[in-house]
């Protein structure tokens, strides 16, 4: 029994042992055979690192191929943390202190804490160079190169950064570039860097910008990205395809060898629709006009603050923006190596006019009388005015029906009586009474015509919604209605006296006052649509994207680029403008600049264009402030002539539209209409433009106005 029991135990033990060996064999076979490839990949990923190297961004050119944003080489002092990690803590701190003192003595103020902070920055991969001083002079490069043994791990490299051949021109359009932030990383599908003290991956997070048919363009923390303007809206084209450096590291993360190195591919070039000569001309005259107005007093005693201003010029037949001047501007070169919190605050300070704002598309203003063609169209659509039914007796004052007291009266500027006024003359002399009457008629007859004939016409013409231009930050403006008034009151009763809509609301809406707000870009698009007999095009600020063929030749030289993307005119709507109405409206708008009693005739004669302009002055009132000055129009306004320019000028708190905005518009367009635009001055020869600046200031100070608000 004992022998049998022993044999049974040995047999069982043998079976168990054999099973264990068999399981081990199967596992080894699985690992070495079936799952070998996966573990080889994981092993390689632990052994190999891929480091992206940013390449030069694409350039930004004007419509004629002149380079507005380029790249230049910057000398950068950086840390290679591989050799520095091998130093003792005491030796490392001594080197950092020595480096800070050396850079400061060489004219590059640097703090010890800044170097230590960059060294500890988790956003950079262990093998990635960490910049500590950028755009340093060549003498710093030479000094450090000659003393490499004194500063182990300190490297000097040359990187490409943005440069601006035309200096401060069009900064709100081109925008600027900055370091990618956590939010931008996440938006592109990546993960933010780990908070110091928490677990983080040894490989930094990667995000990607892609365009169908073009190579992927991954980002890593510390990379550059467009922040505003075209730099942001066309980031996917401007960004270079990063180079890749594949390195081998040991278990401690130390560099062993460089396995592969792929050079970066430069980004594509973006051509604007902007004519830099016209842009420079508009910016120069806008600044001169604002400066000449600012500080004066209106006849009511209000100070003309003129905190900002804008000029927008559109090609009506394509929607291409030819110029978009916004004042005040700023120098984008000051943002190249980052921006301090103090400078950021200053550039966004209302007291300084918020230079970072593009007032042409982010500012919203009451349009005043420039809105009257919209109300006229509503009148023609409803039948409130029409052939044989368009004449009004304008006695200078309009009184609401069935209403008593001074609050029931609405008057022309200065209570001027214009006598018998038809549609055309109502625009030429800017009769408010004509449009007060229409506003009242619409509300009284709302059962037949609905509550919103003015608003419907405004929306059809593109007001109250964003134009869709390829620039970030555009404001939608506002077209008030009884419905949205009621909704706003219900959401915030304390902000409104009542949520009701009255006849008086319709009356002031009819002349572009009250709660009506439009952007200068919308106003230019409105008049471009009128110039096109109702055809609306989306405003475009980019004409094409190209890839340079020979980098040693100018990027805009014919034959030296291939077109990657062509931006075609984008028709977004057609507004029916009946011929009888259109002919009357155009006649009235031409009369504004060409007839003796037109609100802008004197201004046009002082700076005549090569052809007649159809346009409208506007003066919008703001309680407790100086009036805002506006003008909008197009030219040439002649039978069978193709309109070349639609323009809007808006300068808030500056006075009458006929005295301020209209003269500026004509002075901008006069040389353009005659083919005599002065060339924009490159930043390197800015002194050559001093004569043009002085002439602009002198002309602005002696403008001939209409003597009335328009």
C-alpha cells in the first residue's frame, strides 16, 4: 500500500510538473513567436524618441505679391539638458548663476530664476533644447562658442521667427504668432502637459493640424501657432511640416545615438486680397484724421474723443477686401518673442483705444443715415412709397399721430425744413422726416405689413449677422425687433424700462438709431451689394495659397509658385431691387456727392475722384457724447460703369459725417481712382514717407465739411 501510494503521489507530482513546464513552454512560444512583433514595437518605443523641429512658416503677401510677413533668423541661447543632468546640483546651480551674469553683462538681461524655471519646464521633452534667451546679438553667440567648456549643456542655435518688412501696416489683418497654449493643444486632439509633481509621459503630447491632401503638421508644447488674424485663420497652411529627429536613448533616458534626421518643410504662402499701397494710404489718412479731430468740442460742448476709427474698402464684383484700416494700430514685431502681462494689458486697454482690436469687424456702431436705403427698400416693398406715392412735405419736424408733448416730436438736424421731398431727394439732403414717417407707417399698418419690414430688409442685405470673413473675432451687430426686445427684457428686466415696442422705436430704427448696430465691414458690404444691384458676395481677405518653387527667388515672382488653393468669389444672396426703386435710390445717393445741396458735395469737390461716387453720410447720436461720423458709398457710379470700390468710414465721437467721414473717404479714393496711389513705405525706409504723413495731417486739418450732420 505504501509503495502504491508513493507511486501515485510521484505520478501526480510528475503530471503537475509536466503541466507547469508545458504552460511555461506555451507562454514562451507565444511571447517569442506570436506576440514578438508587439513587444519589439514596445521595446523600440521605450528605446527611441522622435523630436519635432519646427520649420519656417509660410509668408503672407498682398494681392500683388509684396511680402508683408516674412521670416528672419534669430540667435537663441538654449539648454541641452542631457549633459546638464549629469552635473551635481551644486555645479549646476553655479553654472546657471554664471550664465545669468554673463548674459546680463553682454546686454541680454537674464535672471537665475528664469533659467532654473526653463530647465524644470515639463513641457519640453528630455532631449529637446530649451530656449532661455532669444534674438541675442552675435557677440553673445561668439562669446559662448569660445567658452563651451565653461558652460556645458549651453547651446546657441539659429531659429526662424516672424519679421514684418512693412512694419506696422495691417497688423490686425495679418495677426501674430505665439506659443501654443494648453487650450489650443487640447482643441487639436492632444493632452496638456502634466502639472509638476504629478505623473507625466516621457513623450510630450502631440496634436495635429491637417488639410485634406496635405501632409500632417503635428504640434508639441512650446511650438508656435497663429493667435489672431490671418496667422490664426490660415494656420493649417502657414505652419510648416515639422522636421523629425529620431534618437536612441538608454533606460535612464540618456542620448545614445541619432538614428534618423528629416528636415522640416516650409509652410505655404498666403496671398491677401489687400493692396498694401491702398492699405498704407488708408491707414495714414485715418490716423491723421483722428488726430486732427481728437480733443475738439462740438457745438453742444461735448469733447470729440475719437477713440478709434476704421476704413474698409471692398471690390463690389468679387467681395475681395482691398483695404481694412483700423486705428489705433500696433507693431506686431513687439510680440515676436512673447508678450509681457503689462504690454498685453496696454494693448487691450480701452483708454489707449484697444490696439489689438480690429475695429473694422469687431466694432459695432449705430449707422445713422447710412441706414436709410434699407428703410427706403422696406417702404418700396410694402407699398408705403412707390411711383406717384413718394413725395413728402418736410417741414423739419415730425410729430407722431395721436401723441401729445415734446416726446412725440422728432426733427431734422437743426430743424431744417427741406420742403417737398421724394425718395431721391430724401437721400441727397438726408431728410429724417421722410424716414420718421415711414417708420410710423410701418408700425401703424403692422397688421398688413407685419411688425418687421425694416428688419427684414436689413437682414436680406446682410445686417445683423456675421459676414463670414476668414478672420476671427467678427461681431454680428444687432438689428432690433419687437420679439428680441421682449426676450431681452424677460432675461434681464432690470436693464430695460419695458419689454414693449412702441411707434417711437420704429421711428428711430428707420434712421439707423436706437438699438441698431452694424460693423464697418457690414456697412461696406451693404453698399457693395447696392452697387451690384442686389448681388451679395461674402467679403474675402485671402485670394490664394501658394507653394514656392525656388526659395532663393521672390515668392510672388510669376512662375515661381504653384497654387494650392484659389479663393473664388462667394455669392451668398441676391436681393430684389425693383428697377424703379433702384434708379431713384442711385440718383439720390449720387446727389449726396454731386448736387449743390448734397450732404457731401463740398467734401467731394475738395478731393474729387476720377468719377462720381454714390454714397451716404451718417451722423449717429450717443447720449452724453459727441456724435459718431460715418460715410459709405461706391464708385464709379455711372451708367454701364463697373463699380471698383465700395467704402465705409466710421469714426465714433468725432462729429458730423459730412465734415469728418466723407472728406476722409474721398481723400482715400481720389488717388486710387486716378491710378496715382503712393507706394507703401517698407519699414527700413520709413523716413521716406514723412512727406506723405505731413501732407495727410495738413489736409485733415483743413477739411471742407457740409456744415450739417448728413
